[in-house]
């Protein structure tokens, strides 16, 4: 698009003419039999300036599109980082759960040898440990793939190593407001692309309207006699096409570009409505993820930890069954996993909202 701006011509290439005349020698000597001349189209009616303006409008559109794609890439990178951090957290939780099961297995073996545990409880615990070990391997494979995706976005070797990534602390609430909505409508990068497409369509309409005016050319023709090389005559000519024959075609060209302008304006209006909807939906999702994370962090996880300790103590003192221990352990495990997923989802939605507002980072959203 930048090269197109520099390629717009103010002056067209001149037309060189060269010819001769076949006639009686007297006529050739009188009028000249060597004919040569030059013809140049004149840059009138502001057509080159309008063509250059249309090219600049296209360049502006492509620059806005490049900025939009950069913002999308930044959003995708942020989401990939949070997914990788979540996968790291899932693996850590799985490792801790497997270590807990191994400790319980040693306790179970001692109780079984002492006759205080049944074979069913031993086999049940072994099954839980085997399932956890298999799930941990699957979670590690998923973590490896998330790192591959992250390396691809950063143009690194796909198997380049990564340190363990930690999820950030729970973010604060994001309130839907007219101020936030106005900010998104003004700075959302794709809306800027569509606005510039509208301006580009307007420039094309103006250029097409001006194309109806005729192209005036000026020419100079001279004649010499080849017998002695002497000059005989010179002619100055002006020429222009008559646009009457194709006047209907010119009108259709204008109708075409005006229709494209209306389509671009309709696309912009429709997308701005979708931005309104998207901002509202993102604030709802962010609030829901934060509320869920708070629920698991402040209520479910502490209760589950207390339940697990109580169930384990009751089992070791033969007051509870081992099934109570496993149920409490699953409740705690689900709470920790759901809390991590809620935090990761909140930050992924925040990344989408940052894109909607055309911002550079999460801190700018505050």
C-alpha cells in the first residue's frame, strides 16, 4: 500500500510519433514527408491528486489493519501464557495429590498388616493412586503442548524449555459502565479499521466521479523534407475523448463505489453494536469468574481442607470409613482445580477486554 502511494503518476508517459508520407515529389517537397511529434496527457481536474488521496486512504486502512492484527497477536499471546500457567498449576496440584496418596498408601499398608483395614480399602486406594498417576501424565502432556503453542507464538523452537509459570492473584472487579463502553467504541482496533475503510470508500467515490471528466492531451507535430532535411511545417493539437458514448458506464461505476461506501458504513455500524454486546458479555464473564474464584478460595477450599483432616483423623481412629477420606480428598481436589481455572478464565477474559478497548496491557485497563 505504501508503494502504491508512490506509484501514482501525475504525468503519464508521453506518446512519441514517427512516420512518413508517400506522394509525388513535388508534394513531399512542399509539405514534408518525414512526420514526427509528441503527445502528452495533461494532469487536469485534480485527478492525480484524488488518485493519490485514494492510495493514501488505502495505506491508512492497511496500517490500521496491521495494528489490529498486532493487538490480536498480543491477546492470543496473553491467553496462551495464562493457559500455560493453568496447566502448570494443574500439574503441581496433581503432584501434590499423588504425594498425599503415597503417604496414605503407607499408612494403609501399616493398618492392613495390623488388621485394621480391609483388602477392599487397600485395592480402592491403589486404584485411586493409579488413576492419579495416569492423570498426572496426561496433564504433563497437556502442559507440554501449551508450551509448544506459546513457543510458536513467540517464533521460538517448539520444544524450547520454559520455567514454571504461576497464575497471578485474583484480579479486581470490572464494572460495566458507559465510560468503559465509550472507550471501547473509540479505541477498539477493528472499529478503527472499519472507519478507515469508510474513508477509503469515500475517496474512491470522489475519484470515480472525477473520472467522468475528459482527459485532455496536448500534442506537437512537425514535418521535414527528407530531400534536403529542411523544415516544412509544425502543428500544435489538443485532443480529448467524448464521454457521451459511455456515459451510462460511468454512472454504473459511480453506483458501484457508492454501494461499496454504504456497505462499509453498514459494516461499521453493525460492528459497533457487536462491540457493545461483547463488552457487556466480557464484564459479565469476568465478574462470574471472579465470584467463582472467591467462592472456592474463601469457602469451599477451607471447608474441604477441614473435612479432609477430620475424615482422615476419624479414619485413623476407626470412627469413619475410608470412603469418607476419599470423598473429602476429591472435594478438596476439585475445589483447588476449579479455583485455578476460574482465575485463568478471568485473566483470559480480561485479555479480550483489553483488545476491545485497544489497550496495551492489563494494567492500562485499571
